[in-house]
C-alpha cells in the first residue's frame, strides 16, 4: 500500500474526476502532480487545468501506543492561461466574466470537499478545507493566467506495526 499522502491525493483526484459533470465549468479531468506544478506558467492557452498536488504531512504522530495519526494535505489548483484575444483590447486585462466563472469553480471545489468522505479512501477522515487563493494577482499580472487553490486536509489513523 502507498503512503497515506499518496492515497489521499489519488482519492481526491478520483473524486474530482468522478464528478466532473457536477461543476459549472467544463474541464477534461484532474491530474495529480508533484512540487512546482501550481507555480509554473502554463504554456498552453485556453486549456483549463485542475491539478492535485500532495502538500505533505501537517502531523505524523502516535495517536496512542498502537496507532499513528497522519494529517495529510493536498492542494487542488484551478489554472487557465488566457490568449490576448480574450482580454480587454484597451487595457490588456483578463475579462471579468472569464475570471468570475473560475473564481466560482474554486468555490464549488471548496464546497464539494467540505466535508467529504473520499470515495476511494474511506478510512481518511475529513479535517478541513480552505481556499488558499481565490485567484493569484501575481499570475494574472505576470502571465495572463488564472490560478486558484483549494487545500483539503484529511486524517488517517494507521496501526503501528
């Protein structure tokens, strides 16, 4: 069996992909990546990316003499790079209506996971869900790219063998 962090990030990805049609904005599927993927400038244009990145362990401690408690987090990133033709012709800014629907998607993902038992990893107990960034001003200014981030955290108790 994989680590609790890997299992949680896989299960988060699976739950998003199993419920893509419930979100108001269309995207192909969520993908799981490691470090840096949410900080990178997107190269492709007009493609909405939903990425799941394992963050790490907030806690790894003995819950009692026979059990470990793992508190694991994963970030869910919503990212899209806009073409110049999708921007205001006078200011170069991303059109508010286009950004609005992505801010809405970030909130929908937050609500979807608050609180939620993971379908493919039911031994994980929901701990919290936080919108870390409704959008990144830096990414919009520097890259013409929308980036929103939701962090989900789950607790898993595992027997100490």
